[in-house]
């Protein structure tokens, strides 16, 4: 399983490495679950804060290089045998699912996302602290390659025209239809893409729907297409990972992540060879 309940986490706190994936470091500083380290979306889970970052080349949240992320994982005190639990305050959509994808893409097996996130932890009686957790730094995580599939803009241009493949955009329906765009300079969607917003993965309680319900949600969308022939994107490659996690929970693993997502697509080569 890739999820853990708040009650199960409460009984296992002493034996796991907790990572707080809320984007705002001030939220972490104000109060986090005991033992949690902060995983910064812009500095550690992407290169968004790097000097010269250009969203037209990789989107608003490009992946860090493999050696850089492997070093960061070791700096968190994580080795191949470490049990990891990730959380945020938005049902996994802030960045916990992105971090889940990155750790699983390293080949790490023992990683879970807290189902329902911080609200469920607080509801289960877990306290908050502002104390910094001790950590014994390790060397870089041993890994040779990313082990989960990704696609780039060039492959998306090909696959969107292929009737045997599917492209899924998990942004809101309003953004997909081009009625609003709060983050990127152009509204709309990649022609040929399907739309199923990532928050449809969650039930009214803020937790993931059951595997059966998720299969019922994604079965009609796939319509016989194997998950390995699906690519998933969002605005910047963050909430797309929530849907990749949901597909895994549903027993439908293997879809690829388009990391650059709409933030790259709508910017790239706009003046020379604009993408549709």
C-alpha cells in the first residue's frame, strides 16, 4: 500500500522518517508533526528557486537532477531501508504526492502518504511542535536512474495524436477549458488531452477514495488503453503526481509524468514554433 491512516501513523511515529511537504516553510516552522523534516517544493523537490530558472524549459517545477535529489534524500537521513511517511495539508495535493513519486522513482519501496494529510493527523490527536527533528545525515541514496517513466514536450506532441495513447490533464475543468488561468501566461489545454481534476481522487472526508471507486473513476477514461500508454500532466508536474498515486492505489500503475506540464507547453517556442 502507498497510503497510511492517521491512526496507524500515530502508533508507528517512532519507527518512521516523517517529511512535511507543505510548500510554505513558515507553516512548517509554526508547527509540524513531531519528528518531521521539511521538504521544500521549490528548493528540494524541484529547481524552481535556482538562478536562471526558465519555466519554458521544464515548467514551473522541473525535477532536480538525479544526483542532486539522491544527495538530498541522504541529507534527510534516508537510506534504502528507511520507512518514510509524507504529509501535507491538502490531501497529498500540495507536494506529498510529488515527493512520493520522486522517492518511488528512486526505487524506494517503503514510502507512504498520510491519507487525509495534516487535518487527519490532528483529528487523531497528534500534537504539533516547532522543535527541529534530529537527523543523522547519510551519503547520497544509491540509485543509477529514475525508475518511473516521464515524457517531454516532444513526446507529448507525438502521443497526443496517437489513438493508442492518452494524455490526461488533471487541472480544474475551468483551467482546462481556458476560462481561467491563475499561474501561467496562456489559458487553455493541450489539444487531444482529456480532463479529470486531481481532487476527484478524494472523497468528502479528504481521504483517497477506495481502490474500487478509483478503478470505476479511471476505467471509463482509459477505455481499454493500458495505463502504460497514458501520460499525466497538470500545471507544473505537482498535482499530476496525485493522480499517479491514485492510479497506483487503484491497481493501475505505469503511467508517465509530463513534468513540464501546461506551464512548459504554453511557453515553449511560442515565438518561433508555437505549440497548439
